[in-house]
């Protein structure tokens, strides 16, 4: 707990919190309300100025996002836009050069350009690198996520591309977070995606910590396993209720429920707009 040299210093510190009022601070410090009000004047002015700056920045970000959605819309969702990114990257073996594996090197440096959706709940992204930010954005907006291109070594200019193993690892990486149907939207070979998804399921069957025969909380949208999440009770305003959501496709119940049973029933039956019974009874 911080030590204060005076009650006025403590009052100033308490007034920094937006949850504190002049009256509550006066009660805690024992200072007269008029004194606390004088201390609060410059603090309230500074906080108001900061609020104005924050509001302006939020408005600017919203306007920029709207322009980006209009100019570079995501082909898979209606909320995101193209978001290019690039960096110097070291890639290990597992790549092919000139049709033959180069066994003389452990890896190489390159500077690829990629593009993905600004909406983190959307899977849309370029699988292969592009030569420039403009090209990456153009491919993304056209939905050409699987347009094959090479990685170019920075020093020698040699061109490398994914081996079959590398492509399979990419698919498995996506399958760890998304459903097979969503991964297919990126343009991967549908048969290969289904095969790897089945292999992943079989691998999980061999894991004693995973019950693949558990059919509870299956997502009505993608079929993956959902999970319980703590939620705010609209009655007590405490985090004691439950909601069920899918970590893969982000599908979830709109309302929270007082019990896990009621939440799971709404999720499993696809009644995502269903309200808890206790709230429905209150309206009658």
C-alpha cells in the first residue's frame, strides 16, 4: 500500500480513479468536501481532455476501418478488410529449391509479403508469399489465397517453395484452430484437408487425455468441440452465469445462462438466440 505525505496527496491519488467521487474521497481522507473539490478541479479537467483525445482517436480509427472495408473488403466476411504484413523471416529446411532439396543449408533469410483479414475471427489469409504489399492485397481481395509463389533468399536470390510436407504442416496448423470446411475455403486440396483432418482425429483417439467419443457441446455451425465460459449475470451483475462458445468458428450463445446445463442445451440445439428461462418468466 503506498505511503502518502499528506491527506491531500492521498486525495489526489484517489481522484485519479474514475470510480471515486468527491464525496467518497472526502469521507476516506477526512478532508472537507470543498477542499477535495478544489483538488479535483485540475484532475477532472485533465481527465476530460484525455477523454476528448481518446474519443477523437476512436473516431479516426473507425473512419479508417470503414474506408479500408470499402476499398479492400474481405471476400469471406463482411466485417474485415485486407491487412498486409511483412518482415525478415528465417525459414528452416522443408523447402524445395530448383526441384531438389538443398541439403547444404539449414535455412535461409527472406522477406515475404502476406495479407490476412483484420477480423481475427475470420480465417481469410494468403497461404503463399507475394513479392510486394500491393500484390499481396490484390490476391487477398480476389480470394486467391492459394496462389502459389516462391520464397526468395535475400542474399543469393534463389527461389524456394513449399514441399508437400510443408503444405501438409500448414494445413495441420490451420486445423488446430479451424474446422475442415473453413480450411478448404483457403483453396487447399479438399481431399488432402479431409485426410489430414481424419488423421488428426485418429491421433486424438490415441491420446488418453482426449475423449473423442464425447458428443457434448458440439458446435451447430462447424461440428467442433465448444467450451464453457464464465459470463455476467444480468440479475446480480457478477460473473456467475455461463455461456457456451466455439473456439474454432467463434459461434456462441447470445445470452448467458444461470447453469451450464441450460447453456449447453441452447448451444447444442442451435438455439443461439434463446433467452434463459428465468428472464422469460420475468416478462410474464
